[in-house]
């Protein structure tokens, strides 16, 4: 979609997140200033959920929290794909 959207260290940016980011230039600028690990945490936090409605809610929350200056999802144990220590917080088939 847009080559100006920086990715995470493990996860690529899915199309629905890309659409949300390019919809607001200030959000995209904030996204691209995050570290690759921070971007990875947002992507994983959004994509690990099972229901589309929850995923949509997570995308909306990400946009709002980026506007507020937050750099990663609150209360998130971390990407289980990158941090084995975070795997204990997820069911085995969640990731």
C-alpha cells in the first residue's frame, strides 16, 4: 500500500492498520517516529485478537493513543512472537 509506513521488527503492517495510519498525517508521522519494537507491539496487539470487531476497536484505540503521545499499548505483556517470556500470558493457540 504505502512504502512510507515503517514496520515492526517481527510483524509487517497489515493493510487495515496502513489505512488508519495514512488517514491522518500526524498519526503516520508519530508512527514512523516509534522504534521498530514499539511499532511491533502495536501491530501484534492489534493482530493477535480473534474477532474483527475487537481488531477494529484496537486500531481506533491505537490511533487515539498515538495522538495522545503514547508509544505502545498499555497493559500489554508484549509480543509473544518476539518475547518468549510474554508467551505465558497467552493461550498456546493465540500465537
